[in-house]
C-alpha cells in the first residue's frame, strides 16, 4: 500500500517532529521511538483528516510549540503531549509561517498578499471554534476576532518571507518578481527593494555567516545575490543548465472554471460569483444572442477582471501549461563547516539536490554539483550536526508520472559533507531515526488521497499562464516609457505602471506628476523623502545608496490606483 510522504520535518537534539499529510508525529531523536502521534488520538485524527494536508509548519527554537496551517486554519500545538492549544481562522490560505525568536508571535503570509502577526498564546475568548465548513472556503471568524495584526501587504500572491537574525527587518517576495525589505514590526517603513527578477520569486535566504547578503531565486534561470540593505545586485549564478535535466515532474493541465477546477486562491470570490449567478434570471436564447457585443466592443468585466480583485484569475482564455518542465526553486540554504561554505538549493519536482561553493564577486562563477536521488525532492533540512536530511516522494513513478502502487522507496535520506562534497551515507549518525522514518513512522495512504496533496502545486500556481493573445508579447514592464506591446487589460496596465513607479523610486527618481495620486500623499502617512535620513540609526549598518521609505498602507494604495 502507498504511504504518505513527509511534508515537513523538524529534527532537534531531543525531539524530531514529522508531518505526513494531515498528521503530526513526535519522535525521540536518539532512540527513534514515537512519543506522540495524532493517528493514535481518534478525535484529533478525524478533525485533521477533515481539513486536509498541512500546508505550512514551524517549530520554535526551544521545541516547545508547533504551528501548522491546514487550508484556512491556524493551529498551535504543545509538543509535550501533542495537545492543540488554540485554533484560529485566517482569511486566506497561508503560504509561509514563522515563529519569532522569543516564541511570542506567529508571522503568517497568505495568497492574498498580506502578512499578519498573531500572538502565539492567546486567551480562550480569542479562539473561536473552527468548523469543518471553513475547510471549504467559508471562514466563520475574521482576523480581528483572532487577535491578529496586519503588518503589510503586496499587490499579488506573496510567495515567501524571512526575518533577519536580529528581527529588525522582514524581507518578502511575491509572484510579480518583487523583493521588498521592510522594517519589523513597523512594516509600513520600506528600507529598499531588490528589483531584477523577470519571473516569480519563491525562495529567499540570508546566510548566517554573511548576514549582509540575500540569496533569491524562483522561476528565473539564475540565483541572485544582493546587498539587501541597499537593494544592489552583486552576483548572478546561472543554474538553468544544471537543474533542468533533473526536473521530472510536469504541472498537470490547468482546467477552466467551467470544468470545475479552482486552484484555491479565490475560494470566497468564486462562491460569491456562484451565488450571484444563481440570483440572475435566466435569459432566453434569442435575448442572449441579441445582447452579444459587436466586434470591437468590450464585453462587461467579469469578476476576475475587476480592479482590486488581486487574487482573481480568469481561466477563460488561459493556455494549457507547456510540455516542457518548469523551473521553480523550492528552498535555498547554506552550510558553513570547517571544509568551507556551501550554497544548497532544491527545485520543485527535481530528483536531485544541488549545491556549490558560495559565490564571490572576486572569483568566477562556481561549478554547480548535484546528488541524484532518483525520485523528486520535497524538502531538505540541515540538521544540528550539519548533516542534510532530504525528504523524498518515494511513491513517485517516473515511468508514467503517477504515484506508484508498489512498495515505496525511501522517503527520507541523509547526506554528509565529505571533502567538500555531499555524499549519501544513510547508515551512520542518523541511522536509527532514518530507519524509523522509513518504516515505523510511515502512514498508509490511498492513491486518491495522495493525489490531493499539495506537493507540486507551485508548478501550477506560481507561473503566469498567458492567454493565447499574450504569448507572443513582451515583458509587462516594457521599457519604462510605455513602449512595447500594450497590456491586454486594465489589471495588466495597472501592474505595469506600479512596477515602473517602484523602479523609479528605488533608483532615487521622484514620481512624475502624472504618476502621483490626486492631492498627493497624505502628510499623515509619514515624513517626506527629505526626512528619511533621520531613520539611519534604525539600521545596524549604514545604507549605501539605499533609500528609506516610510509609506502608509493607504498612501500606497492611492499611488497604485492613481497610476
């Protein structure tokens, strides 16, 4: 029978937390004994299965608390006993969660482009009962009811974010190629932008050994290394030719809404649309034909085309995904050891783990190496002893691209740095833990359940599938002066103007009069550009060429709408 692969793994000195589908297990790291499991608790098991697979998870540094998100539910667990301390509903599906160093707050980003802050421990009055109806896209409580605080927002799907080691800055990335550096928790103050990606950004990493650098990647054929304080691009590492031969998983065909497919990014929106359609009186065929627009006339806007519906997607003219594999980086990390410093990264659907020596501006581009693991890599974790634990999709059958019904391969393997190279050495320090994770801790799953897991969803949701009329067009950014192919709709035009304005501000050029909102920016939103130098002591290191920007969220919205 098929087994659940591991979505997330958190190895610690004493405990290891393993997450498989909707279930959580706590193992003893040294003896590999299973101390707690949601499978053995009937009430918890039924509740978790009803909400689907765990999408995001985080553990605090002391290994006392676990935070998980399933669909639109945020759960806080106490690892001692694996008890649920609180359940709170979030407005949209989460894309990334972090726990602050002091274990007092949870930072959550969602598909609507917002980042919220929740207290880790809350009083019972702030924990509303979560019903199974919320798993269908109908939350019954608001973020305010969950004692949350909105920190910041992007205009498109927010893919990932990280906090700096001192937690004075939050760096966020989105599907529209933007990387934004903001203060934390005063996230309305923008320190800089790191602009230069041509496709979505899905992975961010600050090396602990060089905290002034940021490594980013996503759909571009290169990794980019930035001085994130100033937003200056320092190095680009070409990874396309090294990675693409090992990307074996292709995105499934994306159906039209008429075929019943919804990627989950706008559940509430689609529900409102269905209710609206049900209330409309049905028109006769003759009347419908008479009301069709003539050639050259614009049809009324659909829900997916309304300005402000940032997450709405219209599939009516979307082309099917290409036959070629798609590059989408999943994770970037670094390993500092006595043998040197390595940059390690993985791609969604790739059967290998990739690494190289950390790039330097004074040296040529390093050679990229790989460890071929034969089945797709789901995630990798650098353990406290500097070994690398790799989570694999052992059910995957590379022959027909479907989950295999045969006995699964290993779901977890361990790599060790030897002579500055990663080698596969399963039978050593983690042998007992690996044996348990590949045997006793594996949970049974049917092929139908496995097909619902979100392992490769990024291949479908992160790329922008262009309509057939757009496939031959140029970049939506154009040349910055309105040249190039015209955007196909108002939403694309607004995105293009917003990006041009952001690039101009990051380069130190004031917005043109035509780009500024009517009446200008409210002075109450913050001090003007001339007074930003007064904020320099807020940074640990002085910014060189960077521009500090304090902008109220309402002012940002007015700038975008005015453009």
